[in-house]
């Protein structure tokens, strides 16, 4: 008998046991992995069913998990207790720490990665810009003790720390906050075709990169881009973002200004979470106001506490240049504009080529939608020129338009000629019709009425 055969004969029982153990290990391991898979899915079902993180109703069409804590799902829907749709996710996945799955000790930090495609997400904030919706408000304390034996859900206190990576592809994000009179008005935004990547850390800095193909709500824009950080380590979290809006529609602010021209706005968003402060630039290729067509409009802008201001604005109009400043007040539903023009072509301004001169103009426009008030006023002064080949030294006067009236009233008008000054206290233009008041010819101290 060979040595090998002798060894196998003498240790037959041990060899059979070892072979059985060798065959059992992969079977046991496979069973353990399957067990972990079911446990990961079971934990999600338990959290959704008992509403310990998500108040309201959470439903999912299909759910699967891997032994390593990767959970994928289809057609997940989350509705608030009030019946508001908070999330609708056709396809998504997330990762739970395997050790937490094994110990059934799941907390808000157990999820390390979340990815969705084509999802709708509705974020509702309170007046302090804190996210609501997680855990029912006023939940009875007795309900906190109700849990499945062997399963603990931790991190549900007021802090609810999260730390995970987020990937949101090709979806829609809707956000709303009630605001308050001291810091900012109510805000409502919808970002379509949104792509969001982020590293969420609600006890440190959260990094976000967000692009959108359509932006609507409190303000509308054709494209949206935001990148930067939210610092939750501060007592009151702070913004530090770069923000850009393309094809922004000022008329959507609903302050009464009728504009059909789109602006580009970009700059830094800073300040505390409930009190955002924005400083940047604003530009229009073309800006059309009643009887005024500006081109190459660029300037600085500032937003704070519901008031958007523009300053150091430059533009071209009527062959000259203007400097301007203005504001939008979202709470008062009001807007205002002040400008100073230099070197403007008089004929282009009044649409009469027979008038040839350069004009300096001061203009002030204001409107308050809530109070139903509107006013336009200003003054002008020209250099030497001519009208139908009749020379003059200068034109000067004041004008105003009050309320919703189409009537423009001119006052203290002086036409300085070589032979003297032609003056009038008032004349009006309404619907293209000119109505003249008394006209005087003044030479030195003498004044003669000629009409």
C-alpha cells in the first residue's frame, strides 16, 4: 500500500469532514450574503413604513440590495402627510455601510452615497431656511420607543447629521421658503433639467455643484449654474457660492416693470442661510423701456433682504452714453431707475431728423405696484444746434409723467436763439398730440407773449 493510500485510510474520517466543511463554507457564505441583502432591503422598508425619517407615505415599486449594502429601487414616491408630493424617483440607488446593515444599527450617517436619475425633488424650508419634512413635527414621544426588536434608528434628534455623496441626474428640483419681513420675502424656485453633485456634511462644509437648463418661480432664467459650499460648522450656516443666471427675465420678479429683454447675472452668494447676500454683475445686450432703447448695458448689482439694486451701470442710447442706477423691491413690488445721459442725439430721441443737437439728460422713473403709483420725471439741456436749419444756442427744460397717464408735461422750456430766448411754462404731449401753453420771447429783462 502506498504512503498516500495509507494516509487516506488512516485519516478517512478527518478527510471526509474537511471536504464537507470545504463545501459548506461557500454555501454558508452565500447564505450569509443573501441574508445581508435581505436585511439591507428590510431596513429600508422598516424606516419607510415607520416614518422615522420620512413623514407621510413612502411607496416603492421594486427594491433590491447587494450583500455589501448597495440598494437600488424603481418608482419611489414620497408624499407628505398634507398630500404634497415631496419626491418622485423613477430610478435610484444608495449605499448603506455594511457593518450597520449587519448590526441593524442604522443612523443618518449610515447612508454614504445616493444617486437618482430623472427624479423630482421638492424641498420645503422654514423661515430660518432649515429643511423641513424629515420626521413628523410634534411626533409623540411614545412613538420614538416603538421599534422592531434588534433594530435601532439613531441620529433622529434636532441635529440629524448627514454625511454622504449625492448624484442627482437629469431631474427637477423645486424649492420654497416662506421667508420673513425682516430678512427676505417668500421664495419659490423650480430648476428643470437639473444635474447636481455634492458632498453632504451637515456638521462641516457641504460642497454642491448644480446646473439647470431652466429656472422658474420667483425669478425666471434660461440656464442656471451654482458651485461652492455651505458651511454648517458655523452657529448659523453660511453660503459661499458662485452663481450665474443666463437669459434671466426681470419681468418675472412681478414688481410692475414690463420688460421683454433678458439679462445675464453672475457673482458670489454669501451671508447666513436665512439671509443671503449677493454681489455681482448684470448685463443686457439690449434693454427696452418706454421710448428708450439701451444697448450694451453692463453694471454691478447687489441683493439683500428682498431688495435687488444695480449701480455703476453704463449703456449706450441715441448715439450717446448713460450712467444709471436702479432697484427692484420684491416685498414692496416696486422698482426705480435713475440715469444721466451725455452726448445724446436730439433728433434720435424725439424721432425727428430735422432736430440736430447733442443733449444731456437726467431721468428718474419709479413705480410701486402695491400702492398703484408711477412717476417719470427729468430734465434736459442741449448744446448748440438747429431745427429745420434754424440755428439755436441751446434747448432746456423739465418734463414729467404721473400715474398711468399717457400725458407728458414739459415745464420751464427755454429755446435760446441769437435774437433772444423763446420760453413756455408748460406744454403737453398726449397720444402724439401736442398742446401748447403760452409762448414768450424774452430779450434781456423784457418778455413778449407771441402765442
